[in-house]
C-alpha cells in the first residue's frame, strides 16, 4: 500500500457540525486505504492474541511451527528451543531458536516485519504456516503491548557470521523498520560455533499458565505427532523439559504440486489464463495443471470448442466457463498425494497410546481427496476404555501436524463428532447428538495443502462438507471397531464365567465331595459336558521382550458328546510375520491363520500355537478366533467369520 | 502492495530435484509479498463464504449493512431493496439498492474493487461495517465463482446523472479494474428520477434457503432492531416481503470521538507520537485524546517527568511507558458515549414481543464502558413463558444492530449465557452449565466503536473478559426479575385456588344445601373467615384502546376476625402518569402508589382503583401489590415490600 496516499492528519477525528447531513463528496474525503498491519493491529484477537495467556501461546506456536516447517524443507531433523522469562508482572521475553538453514540478511526484515509475506502461500503442498502472517503478527503484538522491537539472529551455512537485527513494523505502511543491525559470532550454550539457524526474540504482554490450553500442552501434543523433532522448553520458573526425538526418520517430504483441474474456480482459471507465460492454450493446460496429459488437453479443448493454438489471454469468461464444463466431463487422475504428509496409522496409534493407557486402540486413515481443488486427507484414531465413563469424549485435534487447542466448538472436527449418533456404537449420548460420553479419546488429523481455517489464528477448521463427510466416515470405521470390541468384551465376560465354572468350581466341588465322602475322585467330564454341552475356545497372548515377538496359545475343549470337523481361524496383526505355527495350518491368508481340525473327541481338548514377529509391542493385545462348521449356539470364545471379510475396513471413497 | 514486485512466472510450481536440500539462498527466492485480495481469494471461508447458502446471505448482509450505515450517516431514513434471481442451478443475481447519498464516480472502483479500503476504519464510532472488506469481498466471491464483474450504479444529489460501472478485482494487485463505465438516467420502478442512491449487483454461486440461518431471517431480525429502516426483499421465487418502518425517528447518531487515554496500548501511543502534527507534547495530549483537559495534560506530564514543550516525536519508548503509567494514575472522565447508538430498553422489549408472545418480558441496559480503550455497551432482553420448556433457550445475538446468525458456539454472548448457573433462577440446566432449558428467549446486543469479531466474517464476538462480565451482569439482572416472576406465578396459583374456594365453591355449596333443605340462605362469612382466616388481595388490569390507558382495580377482603390498620402499595410502570386514584393515596413515589387503610371490618372488603397513562400497550400486564402492617402469614395476593427498594435494578458498574 502506497504510503504517499496516507495522510497522517486524517487519523484525527474530524469535527463536524451536528445534524448537518454530509454529502457524497464529504463522505468521499473520508475514504482511504487501510494497511493490513493496521487492520490486524486493531483486530489482534483475530490472530490469536485475544487474551494474555493465549497471546504467549500464539507467539510460541508461530515460532515453533515456522521452525518445524523450515527444518523439514531442508531435510534437517529439527532441534528447537523455546524459552520464556518473566520481565515484569505481565511482560515476558520469548526466545525461539532453531537449527534450520537461516535466513539471508536482506530477507530478515521482510519475513518478520511485514504481514502477508512468505514463501509458502503460493506453493501447493502441506505446510504448517501458509499465510505469511503468523510470525510477523507476534512481532506486531510485541511492539503493540511493550513498544519493544523484535530481535532476530540468523546465520546461513554459507554466511561467515551471524546477523542480529532489531525490527519494528511500521503499521501505517505494513513495512519493516530496522532499528539496529549487527554482525555477531553466534555460539551455542557449549561455546561451539552455530553452523546455521534462526533465533527470534519477542517481548510481549502475557500470562503464563499450565493446563489444557498451555504452551506445555501445545509442545507435548506437537511432539506426539512430530516425533522427528527435539523440542526443549524452558518455562518462566526455570523448569526445563525436553521432548525427545522418537525417530531419526523425517516425515514424508511434502512436494509442491501444480493445481489440479477438478474443482478449480472460474475466477482462478481466468486469472491464470491472464498471467500465464505459456504461448498457447494447449501448452497452458498441460504446463500449469497436474494430471493433464496431451491427450487430456486435446479432449478438454475439443469439448470446450476452443483451439489449442490460441493465446491463453484471448480466452474470455465464456471460454473459461466452457473449459470448466469440459473439465467436469472428462475423467482425470486424482491429484498427486505426495504434496501431503499424513501422520500415518502407526503414529496415530502410537500418539494415542502415549497420550493415554487404553484397553483398545484403533485408527482409520482415509484416502486423499480434494475440496475446491485442494488435496486433503483425514486420519482418525480412537481409544476406548480409559478414565471415567461419565466424562464427555476427549477430542484431540490436529491440522497439518499442528495441535489445535482453541475454538473446539467452531471446528469441523467437533461438528463431525457431534453429528454421529454414537449410541448404537455403545456410547452414551443425550438425544443421539453432541459429544458422546464415555471412556473415549478421539484423535482427528486433517492434512491439506490449504487447511480452511476459520480465522487467521488457525485454531478451527471451517465447516466444509466434503471434509466433514470424510471425518464422519473415518469416525464411523473406528466406532464400528470399537463397538465390536465392546460387544466382544461383554461376551468374553460370560465366556470366562463359564470357563471358571468348568475349570475351577466343578473340579473343586468334585475334589471336596470325594474327599469328604472318602470316595475316589470320579471322572466328571461327562457331567461337565452335559452341563456345558459346548465347545470352549480360549486364546492367550504374551509378548516376549527378548524375542521381540508375540506368542499366542489357543486351547479348544469339546464338552459336547459328539465329534465334529471344523475350521479354526485366528486373526493376526496387519503386516505381521508368522512363525512356529503348530499344528500345520491349512492356509495363512487375509491376516488369518486357518486350521482344519479333523475333530476333537468328546470330553477332550487340543492346543494350537504360533508366534508373530514384526508387530510393535502393544499392537496385538488379543487374538480374535473364528470357527466354521460348528453350531454357533454350542460355541464359546470363537465367532462366526464375517461375510465377505472385514468389510468395515474398506473405505468408501467419494470422488 | 507494489505490483512490480510480483512476478507472474513465480506463481508456477518450481521443479525441484528430490532430496537435495535447498539452501537459505534457495529459500529466499521463494519469499514474496501476498496481496490481501489473493489471501482472501484463497481463504474466502474466513469472510463468510464457506458454503453455498451462507455465501448468498453474506453477500446480502454486506450490502444491507453498508446501506444502513450510509443512510444513517447522512440522516436519511433507509429504504433498502434486496432482490435475488436465480440464473442457473446454483448461480444467483443479487441486487441491493439504497436511497443513500450515492458515491462519487472516482471512489466507486476503490470502494467495491479493493479490499481494506473504507471510510469507517479510522473513525471511533459505532458503525456496522468497520473493516473496509465486506462489500469488496462479495465482489471478489462473485468473480471467483462466476467470473462476472460486479455492476455498481450510483447517483449523488449534486450529480446530474447516474454512473453505471462494471468492476472486477485484480487480486494479484488488490486493485479494481473497471470493465465498463456508462452514464445513465436512473429511474425508480414508478418512472421517477432517483434523487440519490447506490445499487450493487453481484452474480455469484449460492443456494437459497429459508429457516433459521436464512436471508429472510437475517432481514427480519435486522428490521426488529432497526425499526427506522424500510427493507424490501424479493426472493428468487418472486415472493415479495416488505419489512415496514416502525418509526420515523432515526436512531441516536453515533458521533466520531478521539481515542480515550485509558487502556491505550503503548504501540499505538508511540505511533501517534510519531505521526502527530501537534507541535508540542502538551498540545498532543490535549488535541489527540478525548477527556484530556489542560489541567489533566499537566498532571500526566508531571507524573511522567516529561516537559510539555518538547516535540512529540522526541518521546521514545521509555517516555511513552511513563506516559502510560501516568495515565493509569490520574482520574479521567469516562469516554464520551455519543459514539455509541444502543437499541434502548423500549426497543429491546418491543423487539422481543414482536419475536414471540411471552407471559413476561424484561430487559437490562448496562452503562457504557471501554475495553482496551474501545467504548462498548451491553443490552440484554429476556422473555419467559413461551414454547415448549424442553427446548434450550433461544439466543438472539446482535452486534452494532446487526443480527449474528452463525458461529453461535464461538461467541462471547453464548459463553456468557453458558457460564451462569440458571437453576437458582428457575430454569433447567444439566450440571449447572451450558445453555439452559426452558421457555426462554434471550436477546443480547453488544454495541461498540470496535466490535472484536473472531474473524472478518463478523459472525461471533471474541471472548473479551470485560465484555463477557458485562453480559453476565445484565443476564443476571434479567434472570432475577424472571425468577421473581416465576415465584409470583406459583404463589398466585395457590392464591387463585383459595379465592376460587371462597368466591365460588363455598357460596355454591351454601346455595345448594339450603335449596335442598328448603332453608333460607345462611350467612357463611363467619365460616369462611374461620376457614380462611386471612386477607385476600386481588388486582385486575385492563387496557383501554380508546383512552390509551391502563385501568387497575384492586379488591381487598378481610376474612379474619380482627380489624387492623395497614399500608397498601401498588407498583406502577416506569415513567407512567397516574390519574383517577381512588381513594386518595397517602403518597405516590418510587413507582409505587401508597394508601393508608384505616382498617376493614371483619368479613368485609374494599375497592381501590387508578389509571395509568403513557405506558405502551403490553408493558403493564400485572399490578404487583405490597402491604405493610398485616401478618404475612394471613395475607394472600400482596407481598412484603423488598427492603431498600428494587436493589436488583441498580447496575454495578466496573470502571
């Protein structure tokens, strides 16, 4: 915005004679441009600076999110330090330091001293920061509340020394003003020269809290879904917490892609047509979009009755409309998904297990889709059986691996949870609406090249139908699995009571009676059989830390009077390696070991066993058994196999 | 933002060799400025365009809010027309026309084709639009989804003809591009020349709905709190609804004020010091703030150890800090409140009565305060006794006379309602938290020179403590009054049952018995007295449309055996004129008529009556009676007067 157009005098209030109506000409004099920095200076709450405690959190968040983004961008394992010191009653000094590539001197003032300036806005790929507002907003809030400039220290690998700049934002012009600039030798706490990195220091008004919406909680949640990062927090009272690295593997690198033609809006297409450097319309279609081959471009051109040779800027609104229509008629490959970097099934589960000890953990990872042309992907984890069942379900929300701690009520994730009737799945819920009650923790992650946040504070995801539908689908998959678990648990209780009767109580009575009467111990298996008249299946699972494998033992007892042939199936963990199967199975397929049992004589039993390798500890806590061939009514501990396989695992993908 | 800095080529995705880490220099090349129009083009949901139905509503809302603002600004009674026509399946043409002052030709492209451009951002006074984003956002959304330019027609009083311009926004530069420009003769539907006004036409994608979050509902609610406006709606199916003007009086004109020193942030003060034209610090303090006299300026200067003669721009951070400290130590008059234009008690009640028929309506208007230097005022209305008591309370939210239809959960108004334990006040509420259940409608209006909206869509007010506290206080005042009503209602039920016994059932039994037995009718008053042993008070209220007055009759019956002196008090409506009081009262004071009754003989009664003039019909539905001198236990239908008057009416003002 041009500073020359701004007249400082006019910020003063005009005196006006009362009740003399101004004319259009009078009003015109008052019209003027508003700088985006001035806008946010006035509306700082929109950026997440609406209360003293949230202000501190937002500042740390913007710094850490940037640090994580930039480290991933240069394939570096992030090592991030956040420290807070109290300067006065409500004034804090925040330092965020990373081991990223550094920022070249010329860019530093722009990056930290200008709102709407950044490198990630124009790229289509999953990043935490996208708006080019966050960190400069922290600088703005600091100078607004304390008048102090932000201090930036940065060193690049190729730079000989580090630069230390003090910056304020001239909000009137939305432009940085460098207050001081120095060259320094940057050493870390061990006195070693720092190879590269950036340190941001902001002094601001705030209040330091602990608890649910705290900096500690934000960093803890961040560490859970970013296990490749090491994060050190030094709190104002000096407490030092290190969230250690859980893996040396960087998450899948999100690659920038070109826009996908499906869902592109006509206004965007017209702008692209106007600004492109492609000489012809055909080249434009092929070069500027992903998934458009020469053949497909020809198809689109033919359907829209446009010639491929014309200059793109010659295409007007009607032409653009025809192109949009043509695009909706041809079939185009889905957008490339390497622009996304989901958390992944194993990490979702691990994250939940870290968060909470639960009897049952499940997850559902959806396939990537696109809303208005923006690729996105939904991941959901659910754990059941923890804490008091009177509480409402605890929802952990993440967007592009960043925990969302505020505005839960306004977030599409919450709306998705609330819109499901959880009662058929076994949870309590008033009126079949709202957040269910029960011992449940739900993790929801939305990854996208463009998360539709409800405001610049990036705390809640807007209510986009397609995203909500995807979350609901993933939640239902988890809910079904949870329901199977809850039902099995109830069945198992009955089963165990029966087993207890057969294996403990009856033999004890037998023993005592014969002892008292002085008779020899009679064989009660026939009596048991008559009482039970059923097959009993029992599996026990144990993990060996030494062998790093699960050992599974199955015992089948026939308490009926007949002997029948049947098939026994044991469910194994996904991707597990099976060994030492005893007796030899008929087959191992579809995550099932299948045995054919020729028949167990009445009153007798048999033992089966196997080992599973390659399953992380905690991922296989029970072995589910199925049988085929025996009458369900006389079977305890094994289910009839579901028809057509685990249909619930097959995601229905909307295109 | 400087277009020269933007390189169209760089909007294309860079190709990158995988896994070769980019350097700081590589990253620097990707950094660039983001135009605010591009930002919102990508994040249109932040502006309220997140779904098809909301998009239509947001567009109408921005147009109507602007029209109301501009008409009030020139003291004109607004006459606004909004019409929607369906062009295709999901494409609508919206026209908003007002009778405002018009816009001069030069300004039209800026006002409609540039985001963050406006006349009301830099003024401190209550207006609907403040951001300079709204209407240009509608233009942006229209061109994004249909590619069509917006068409603006405007005529000023002094202009000879009207201008009709077609405008698109060059989002890359956040600048208007005029597609066509014509001079026309603008006639209204009756063929008359239009003296002045503006018409905005936008074609956009959307979905037209009815119901709770509809355009109809938005206009209906707008009409309730803006009864000086006439609003015509033509729906896509041709249905025409006119929300008629309820008053010819314009609402109190909100006058622009200078900032108040209390609560000013140091960053703002430093900016003002830097940009002021005042030659000396003393003049600066006196000229640029409201409520700073010469004496007060001297006081501030002395406390901050600064000389009044120095140039303001010589004052650095430390000096500014001292000024802020000094301001917090001196006592300053509260900010002028003529910058606000509240709805007012009568209109709040009228609005609620229009909305719903209720047995009880009350309101609480708080005194204006300031948060972070921004004057604001809270008004609350509550009505009880309507609809099913199973539903949760219905909350009607308004900000600067604009109804808020979305994001209820994220709004400070809702949070205030939820934070109150409503059970002691007589409403059902699970766990004493959340929105209460019961036959209740609550209206909350927040008026401010700067409503802290949670996003640019202006649908929810941020959770500012001081604002929440004020809403809670106003709600509690209404809740207490509602509770008195609920308790009185319960008492009256008992009272009426007793009265029924005395006045109907006993005499009937007496009649029948004597008829059957053939005895003459005996006097049962002594019997009644023995049964009742009490004083009975009964008031009846009726409104005469002819005389435009309330007639109140009171009957007191003494069913005790003794005769006692007592005082009788009848509550009258605030500001009412009393006439024809019979018998002569002892006094009329504090909204009470007070009689001294020498005594009523046992078994007898007396009649009292009066008339009330100047009370709107519906505002005085019952006459509450108090008595002093009789033993409470033997009195039905009159209360003991509350000690120290209606303490609940006295608002506690936090400064």
